[in-house]
C-alpha cells in the first residue's frame, strides 16, 4: 500500500515538474523571440521597469498586511484588500479638499503627508475594529470559520462604501508640482512614480526596522512562533495581535494613497484585484515572511509590467498587456511548483525573515 502511494506521489511530482518545465520553455522562447525582434528600445524597457517598481512597491505594502497577520494568527485576512480601498477613499476626500483650497499646490510635502497620515489612521482603525469585532471571538474556531468571516467583512466594507459614495470612479487630484518628469541617473521618470517608489521604500525600511530591531517587533516574532509560550514569558498576546492589525492597516492606507497618486482613480471595488495580487506576492515571497512579502511585491510588479511585452510579443499574441493579470498568476503557479514555500520560505521569525 505504501509503495503504491509513493509511486502515485512521485508520479504526480514528475507531471508537475514536466508542466512547469514546459511552461518555462515557452516563456524563455517568447523572451528570446521578443528581444531578437528589436521592437522595443532600451528606453522602453527602462520605462516599463520603473513603472513595475512603482507598482510593485504598492503591492509590497499591501502584501505585508497579509503576511503579518498570517505570521501571527495563521489565517488569511481576505478583508485586507478592502482596508486598502478604505484608505484610498478617505485619502481621496482629504486630497480633494486640500486641492480645492490650493493648499496641496502651495505646500505639496505637508499636504501629501496629511493625506497619507489620515488614510493610514483610517485604515488602521478599520483593521483594528475588524480584529476586535470579527476575528477575536473566532480565534479558537476551526480555520474555515475565520476565512468565511473575512469574506463577509470584505463584502460588508465594499457595499458600505458603495452605499455611502456611489459606484462611480473618482479621480484623484494631481498637484501641479507632480506633473512632468525628473531625470535620475540619466533616466527620465514621472514625478508620481519617483514619489511612489521613494515612499514605498521608506515605509518598507521602517517596517523592517520595527520588526527586527524594536521590543514590540521581537514580541511579534515570539508570538508568531508560539502564542502560548509567548504568553508564559509575559507577552500580552492580544495587544501584539492588535498592533499587528494596526501596522498592517496603516501600511494598507499608505498603499491606498500611493495607488491613487499612481493611477489617479478610486472606486468601491478597487481593493479586490490589488488585494488578490498582494496576497499572491506574499505567497510568492513566502507567506509569513516580511522580507519575502517585500520581495514578492516588487517581483510581481516588475513581472506584470515587463513580461506581457517581453514574453507574449515574441509569441505573436495580440494585445499582450491585456493578459498581464493572467501572467501574474501563472508566475505564482510556476514558483509554487518549483518552490512551494515561496522564494524565501515561510515564517515571520528573525532568523528567516
């Protein structure tokens, strides 16, 4: 019986690897054909890469909320994408008011700081309320119950914002000082992209420092290892869980503002696809791994920007950019075939983060 089971497992593994290598061969073939065609210039590839980095920074900030909560509670908070949406929406109203009064143009840095802080605080509050009302009573429940609850919270947030603000797409204001391009190391970059990249990198660095170097961060790592043992050591587990949701919510709110500046639109359903992609990024990097979520977000953003043109053009597929979402999830499948635990592996703990 055991021999038969081993044969089946090994046979399934071989089939998965064959599928993975077949897809990889097609991907490499498409890349070679595209580069050989000379259709894209060096400047085109640079622009696509810069766009991918800015988009990846947003994904990484959202992905960190997923990975932090999973690292502590071993649950996927599928409402996190809508926490991101809420931050973007509330930031939109503050940014619109400051733009209408002219404050945003006169004091760009201060104005954007106010918008970002309000969005972060709003998303933080929503995330903490979700944990206290929806998740804490279910902490000892079977894993399927919090998952279904998370989906319910997600729909609640979406349709609450739909009822309050309508289904129309709202345009984020664009301050005059953020229009045009700047040149960095001989490369022309849109000012909004430069701002998004710099802000994302700063927040990612601050989070890494918080988790790895502060007392609270070390307590989070201890709780992620074993909640019961951490409690015996004097750590307030409930407090650490609340802080985890608060930090994840704050990062999602900041990501919402950066997304609004980058794409200049918000609507009630905007959290679904970026949230799903951010979850994909967290899995790519290694769910529960802070550094992995950062790497996975950047990797996914760059891949989504570059690969449709780089791979699909060489395969003579019309309108390749329309397939960018499918390609992003195909990458997830490939990574999980060859490395099921993600690029850097799982866990929040210091040794592996």
